[in-house]
C-alpha cells in the first residue's frame, strides 16, 4: 500500500483545503452568471429565484466554515495537539456544517429539479455522521489523555 510521509500528507491536505476554499469562493462569485447562462440544471431560475439563491449561498457558507475549521484542525495536527478540546471543537463544527449542508441540499434538489443533487446531499449527511463518530472518539481520547496527565 502506498504510504506518504506525514509532512507531505499535511502539505497535501493544506493544498486540498486551499483548492476547496477558493473553489467555493469562485462558485459563490460565479453562481449568478451560471444562473443567467444556459446551464441545464439551473435553467429554471425564475421559478425558484430568491429561495434557490438563499439555499445555495447557505450551503456554500457552511462549506467555507467547514473548510476554515479543517485548516485550523490541520494546524493542531501539525503542531501535535490532536487530543485537545480545540480539535474536538473543530470536528464538532465541521460535522454540524456537513449535516446542515446536506440537509439544506435536499429541498434545493427538489426546488431546482436536479436529481443529481440528492446523492450529494446524502453524502454530506453521511460525512457529517461519520465526523460525529470521529469527534466522539477524539473526545474520549482527550478525556483519557487529561486523566492520565492529571495522575502523573
């Protein structure tokens, strides 16, 4: 199995986070232009107007918040501060942002009548659930670490 050095892995993670962050910013800027163009899944813009924009920008905002917290979590990992309350807090925010984005994508799917968005919504929900479990694991590890630190 391919194994990547720890430092290179963290650098790659930073690069992917930056790509996601700037991709979402670009999408937020270009969204009105996509609506005015003849993009097939956004062709019925008059029908969902403001509500579609609100849902889309709310989802994009949640993704930006999750990406920012992911960078902060990576900073903790790079510094060796994995089992800390701040890491647990970042995971909590990322998981709730994923769950909320997936939840908001479901009505958007029916609003714009683009069925391919429904699997994306469920992936967001599933990712949020997985991150909640990881958050609980890290939280328990943090509690054990604090307990061990206080007994020594």
